[in-house]
């Protein structure tokens, strides 16, 4: 029972964070813009990255696109890790690792509401 609550909580947290971060990137919050400008992203690339992040958060919510959404979000997180390392920001790269781990744990545990939503 505790594992199911943990699984559902992690699932909702990952979906919430994906949507929240996607909106933050798309809306051009100053912290996000500064980070992506360090990576030499232009406004179009930042917008596309935000749309990808937002889309992956939405895809995770639905059972049929759960796996694709998780892999897409994991790929964006991996890209951020590599860019942080390239800019010699090891602390920033280590901050991203737990978020990558959350997506991989969700893939292992599968969608928590599959039986409820598909029946």
C-alpha cells in the first residue's frame, strides 16, 4: 500500500514538474533564460526546448504515451546534464541527476493508473 502511494506521488510529481518547467521555459522566466543563454541557445531553441519539456510532461500522464513521454523527458534532462558539464558546472549537472532517476524509476514501475484508466 505504501509503495502504491509512493508510486502515485512520484508519478504526479514528475508530471507536475514537467509541465511547470515547460511553462517556465516557454514564458521566458529570467532564471531559465539566463541558463539557456549560457548554453548559447537562441529564443527559438529555448521555445522548442520548452515545448518539448511541456509535451513530455503531458505525454507521461496518459498510459499509452507514458513510455515515450518518460524517454523524451529523460533525453531533455540528459541534454541539460551534458550542457552543464560542457560549461563546467558540475553542481548543476548533479542537481539534474535525481530528476533523471525519477523518470527511470517511473519507467521501471510503469504507469500507476493503467488499470483504472483503461478499463
